C-alpha cells in the first residue's frame, strides 16, 4: 500500500467517525483479533447512551457502510 493510499484510507475512517458522531453514535474500529469468527476487522456502531451496538456486531462494517448507515438515520 502506498503512502497516498494509507492517507486516503485514514481520511475515510475519520469521515466515518465524524458522521457517526453527528447522529449520536460512536464508530469503533477493531484493532485486535482480526480474522476471528466474531471479528472481521472493520467498524461497529455503538449508541453510547444505551451502551448498545446499533450495527456491525462482528466489526463487519466498512467505513463506507458506516457513512451510508449514518446518512439513513
């Protein structure tokens, strides 16, 4: 992966986090155990008020899917 691709990916992840924050959710990205049955290495959306997972139970959302989900809420 080139340096430019890494920057673009990080920017997309930050955009997803900002979108989630605007609708009152937290976008959490998995950092450990990637490849396990309960961890696909992506994002999940959490409602911090209720401490419940809204989407991506298995960290299976991409940054683009987080943005789409938040736009639909």
